[in-house]
C-alpha cells in the first residue's frame, strides 16, 4: 500500500512540475506580446523588426515541433525536457540583455525551438505517469487548464512587468525556469523502456520534416505581413510542401521512420488535430482583434486589455474540477463538442460591437470563452493522446501542439487580411467596420471545428464503441 501511495505521490509531484513548465510557456508568449510597444520605444525598432520579434518564436516553435515530439519518444522524455528547459532559461535571459533587434530575434527563435521540444515531452510525461482512465483524465484536465490559464494571466502579468521595465518580461521566466528545473531533476523519471531508443535515428526524415515545417511556418508568418511579396510567399509554401512530400517518401522507405505514417490513419486523431487548429485559430484571431479594438479604437492600456480578458482564465479553476467529471460521465468528444458550441456563441455575441460598449456588454463573451476553454482545451489535450500507444505519446503531442501553433498563426493572418481588406481608403488603420468584418472569422472557425467534432460524435453513436487504439506496430 505504501509503495502505491509513494508512486501516486511522485506522479502528482511530477504533474505539479510539468504544470509549472506549461504555464511558463503560455505566460512567456503573452508577456512578450504585451511588452512589444515598450520594447520598440526603448530599442527604436522598426515595425517590421518588432513584428518579427513575435514571429521568430512562432517560426522556431512550429518548425521544430514534430521533430521535438519524436525526439522525446526516441531520445527520452526526461532528457529532452530537462535539456530544453535549460536552453529556454538561458535564451530567455539573453533576451532580457538584448540591446539590438537582432539579439531579440535570435533569443525568441531559440526560445521557440526550446518550447517545441519541451511541450510534447511534457505532455507525454503527464500521460505516462498516470494510467489511462479517471486519473489520467483528471491529470490532463489540470495540465490543460494551467496551460490555457497561463496565456490569460500572462497578459496581465506582462502589462505589470512592462510598466516596471520590459526586460523583466524576459528575466521573470528565468527565475521560474530555474525553480522548475531544480524541482524536475529529482522528480521526473522516464516512462518508456530504453529499448525504444536503441533504434536508428532517421536523419533524412528529421532534416526534411524540419525544413518543411520551418518553410510552412515562415509562409504563415509572411501572410501576417499582408499581400506584399505574395509571389515569394507562394514560393515558400511550394518549397515547404515539396519537402513535406519528400519526407513522406522517405518515411515510407525508412527502416526506423521518424514519424510512423500509420498514426495518421486514425480518424479520431486527425479530427482532434483539425479541431485544435480551428479552435486555437478562432481564439488567436479574436484576441488579436479585441486587442486592436480596445487599444487603438477605445484607447485602453495594455494592462486594462489584459484585465479585460482575465475572466477567460476561470478555466484554471473549472478545468481541474468540472472537466474530469463531465468527461467521465459524457465522454471526451461530447464535452469537446459542447465547448466548441460555447465558443461559437461567445464570438457571435461580440459581432455587433459598438464604439461605446461598456465592459458589461463584453462580459458575456469573456465568461463564455472561459467556459469554452474549460470544456474544449482539456478534452483536446486528452483526445490528442487517447488510444495512441504509449511509445508514441511524444509524437502525438507534437502533432497536437503543431496544430495549436499553426492554428494561432493562421487565425491572426486571416483576421489581419480581412481587416485590411475592409478598410476602403487603402491604409492599414483599424476601424470599427474592419474589426466587425474580421470578427466573422473566429465565428466561422469555431463553427467549423464543431462540425468536424460532430462527425466523431456521430461515428461513436453509430458504432456504439470506442475506436481501437492506434498501436506502434500497426
């Protein structure tokens, strides 16, 4: 009995450490985005350089995520997590000491790469430390709630730190990273047998998929900067897709493929990742346009904007308590579907936004978004590894977080394009009409995510049984 109790205690200790790491990732992204105006004022950066400070992180994160996920499976989750948490710590600190724009770009790119290796390793460690069932459901709900709450709280914390000095936006994660690292070293143990890591490493597959993801991420980032150089953007996408096609050919012939293509035959996995992309794309697009509305049309400060969205963080409280009960009673897909419907309602309520709206008029959207994240983000995380062989949890996590990251980038690109097109005088200024036009995108994306999820719901109702697990040997 004591052995079981000790094992359970260690598992919850590991979860606490991993929650700290995923909170760090979310809060880091939000804090830096809020601090961008202060960074530009101090370093005298151009608008183009400033936008690349945010985009460099996306490029590193999106470009290396699939490689990071499989590296966790083949080289060890603990090893990858600790190594890249250290890299995250070092380069976040270097960002705080930056005196030129290029220094910030390098720091943010490498920080994004570090997150790309940490995130799937962390998710795989959570899943591996808890047996499938109620305990894993609760653990993943807590993990997902902390992850999404970190972004919401980061907006507020970033506003406060930027008011003191923007460099603290980079130094604060160093302190938190160091605390997590000290706690993680004795606590975290690997959950996959070493025999899995004796297989040869697919170098050709690693190079082609990383090159493909970097190019595709770069193409998405270029979309955020308008229609200038559209020919170059098309070329980047074409090159990325060509490398992706080469990667598929290599994986079909490889003795020990980096990514077992059979995992993509799982209908639930594909639906989960597509829903994740659309759900996060809708939220990122909405958050971006809400920020422009509040700050450029209403004249609110960054801190006021962060406080306005603080209500969304109620999922940090509800996800660990409410979501596991609902999932255990109704199933992952039904709870996810309900969350997506709440997201559609939340965004639709904001469509008639007026120039003089009070916060009371915005509050229903914020509350519904908090509930949507409570019911959707955790189940997406659960479904991302549900039915997947334990030896491929890192790969599954990499696929899920790739969908999250590309979804956010695509969401911002889409609302930006619609907003610019809605301004009739040819400028890029933000108007109420352009905001209203762009806000249709989050509604449509969330609705499409609900439709995709509904296919999985219908399949389960017709079949009457859960899908067969996707095994590594398939």
